[in-house]
C-alpha cells in the first residue's frame, strides 16, 4: 500500500521532469551533440584569385616558388630569359624571380623593358605598404656593372591616364644611377597632366638613397609605406625603408590626379637603350633578381 502511494506521488514529479527536458532539447541528438564552434576558412578574392584569410591586411604575396601568381601581368619580350623562376638565389624558400633585359631586345610599349605589373585593385587615394627584395648580381656574366652615363628603373608605381590624357612619367620610381639608388617622383593636381607641364611646375624631385655597390650579391629588403594623393588635404605621405632602416619620410603630393590608382611594377626599364644615336649607356645587358613581394 505504501509503495503504491509513493509511486502515485512520484508521477507528477516525473511528468514535470519530462516537460523540462523537452523544452531544453527538441531532440535527444541536440542534447547529446552541442553546437560546433564557428570555423573561419580562407576565401578567394573574386577579382584576382588571391588566397587570403578574413580579417588580415595582406592583399597580395608572392615568394616565386614554382610559378608566378596569376595577378601578375607580363610586360616583357617574348623570350625564355626575360622573366623566369630561378634557383640561383632566394631570400625565402628555394627560388626567386630572375629578370633580364638586353639592349638587342625588341621594344615593349615603346621602350626597352622587361618586368611584371601587379593587377591588384587600387583606388586613387589608397594607403598601401609595398614590400619586396632586390638582388643586383655581383661578378660573373650577370654582374650589375657601373653604367657611368646610364640609368635604369628596377621598381616603379605607374599611373593610368584618364580618357583623353597621355601617359606621363611614373609618379614613383626606384632607379639605379651612377652607383647609387635614386627615388624619382612626380605629382600634379591638374585634371589633364603632361610631362612638360609637370616639369614646368617644378613637380619633379630626385632623392639619393645611397650606394648600391656594397649591396651587390645579396638581397636588399625594401618597404614603401605610401598614402597616395595629389593634394595636401588628402594627407599624402611616402615612407621608405631599406633593410628596416628608414631612409625617407616625405609628406605632400605624390601622384597625379587620375580616376584609377597606381599599379606596382617590378623589373628593369632602361630608357637609354631606346634613344638610338643618343644612347649614353655603355652596357648591353642587365639582370636583377626579386623575391618576397607583398602588398598590404
């Protein structure tokens, strides 16, 4: 009798417990399997097919291991030696990009050049950090010899003219000249710019960044932190670092007034070799190696 009374008394308790469990879990599987934590997965940039992790600042990176990234556009003669992955030198990994330009090479875009343009979307007033490494060969048949009256560009940031506008000098270019690195820069806030107009306004400056002779045979790591702009009100600025040491900090206009932003280019451009009888260069060949290119 007492057992029956106890069972009857427990029935309401068991019912209440069952209701509570039902409210907590819609099914036994939900109770036994808690929700899995959210998983962060890489994504592919839909425009340039660049692998990036959400929330990181890296827009592009290439160590030149195995092959070129798809975001490079080749501006070079159609020869096997003009641009290739090479195991001769490497800053990281086992290879780097080897660029060669010969005086006898056919013109590319009306100039003697061999290089790559990075097709990463860049608005006209962006702030970017560009990093890359260069090696000027020392000795042998690739030796980066002095060219007393010649100059070449080894990296540049080129503008894109607006409709109806002509091409101008690149707003920013890293040169080698008379045994030194030089940074050449132009700027203009006019809607339509020409080289002559820029020169007449005095909006062209060259900065000596020191000798390259001691750097031959090793990788030099460059970092350019740039806020682009053609007006002071846009807060433009250029900071240049070589092997971690700051060389320049320039505040003021640093590009031309264009709808599209600049594009980074690496490689050799040697204007002298396009001048025919006015060519002042004593050389006929240039080779430069590049590694660890990144944009943030």
